[in-house]
């Protein structure tokens, strides 16, 4: 038995030794293999790194550049023109009247503010389409005065014709929208110094247009003549765009129009005297108003075809409302 026990113990001891040796060999081989693996060149090593590793270079090196370069170009935008264009328009129906219809039977809407005996008139959109920002300005002024009726002096009534050429506005917000539905330039159709055609040097030439069959041939002009003759406004502004400045109505000069232009130029950046392109402006509204009705009248050209210059035209409005010939 003793001899047998001793043999069994020897066998177990040898077995343990063999297991230990086998484990050592196994660890050794594993060490060699992993070392070999580390030393082997691995061109795709970067792709095998776990996500989010700080050594994933592409994101870190690309992001700072576009952010830094985009930021300066974004800065001009946070301060848009301070007009109340976002405010929902409040237009009491009692203030609105239809003074006539366009060739295509669209209404010509006039909004009234104040109840005083001295009438002032603002006309927008006589050149439709690409001068549509004048209509947007009229809408902003209408919305503003609906919220601030106290801005109208007690002796004054202000009338705003928001769009004299709704057919042009409906056709296109572009050069194709300039004329009415008869292809007549509504600022060439007034029955004073009227011409069907004119020398185009220095004038608008982007589409063929006419002054109409005769002075006052167009429905829009007829409606506004009837309204002006009933209203007898003490002063008139006709809004256009863009850029040429403030034109006093009158040919020959009408001094009261010049004084109104000077007063408006003091509170605005619009060029006065206006930029002279050499154009012969026949049959236009403000010359007709000044020379045939003795109404001080000016054309104001907004800065471009997009902006309403609202803050600037609020100052113009205040001067216009308090102005006396
Ligand atoms: Zn115009």
C-alpha cells in the first residue's frame, strides 16, 4: 500500500509539473505572438481604433475652420430693418375704400387715417412687379398707423393707396410687372406733357412699353384722377424704386414741390437733387399733380427693389404729415 501510495503521489506531482510547464509554454507562445502582432506594420490601424478615440483626427481638424469662416458672414443678418413687418396687419374695414378698379377688375384700395380737414395722399405701386417693395412699405405704414393712430395730427387726414397697379403685381414680381394689363406704363399715362412714345435715352428700356392711347386712357389713372379731384390733397408722395432719389413734381418747376422734396431730404438718405440719367419723364403723376392741380408732389425712390427702408420712411411720414406749403 505504502509503495502504491508513493507511486500515485509521484504520478500526481509529475502531472502537475507537466501542467505547469504546458501553461508556461502556452504563455510564452502567446507573448511571442502578441509581440509579433504589435511589431507587424498595420496600415489600417487608425480604422481599427474604437469610436470616439482622441486620435481620430478628421473631425478635430476640420470643424474649427468652417465655423470660424462662416461666423463673419452671418453677423450682418441679426439686425434686420426695424419695420413691423412681422406684426399681423390690423386694417379696420371702416378705414378702407375702393376708389376704382384696374383693367383686370382688381380693386384699388385706399386706407384713411385721421379725420382732419387737411388731406395728404401717398401712392404706392404705380410701377408694379419689380417695384413691389413700395407696396410692402405702404402695407407696413398702414399696419403701423393702425396701431398708432395718434401719429396723425388732429387737423390732418392721411390716405394711402397701397397699389395703383395690382395687375402688374399679379403678373410678376419682376420687370414684366412694370406695366398694367394693357402694357401701359402708368407713370407715363397722365394727361400732362403726355406722349405715347418717348426718347429712351437714359430711361427704363428693359421691356417695350407705351404711354397709352392718350393721356389718361387707363382705368387706374382715371380712377386716381377722380379720387384726387374729390379729395384735393394738400401734398402727395408717389413711391418708386430704386435709388435715383427724390424728384419734385413740376415742369416748369413748382416751388412747393421743391420745398417738400427739401424737407423730406433732411430726414432721409435719398439723394436730392435726384440722380439725373438724362431721361425725359413724360406724362407722369407728380408733374400732372403740380402743374394741373397745384398739388405739391414728389416721387421718392426707395434704396433698392427689396427693402422698404421702413425706419427712414417713418421719419419721412412724420415730416410729410406736419408739412405745410
Ligand atoms: Zn418707378
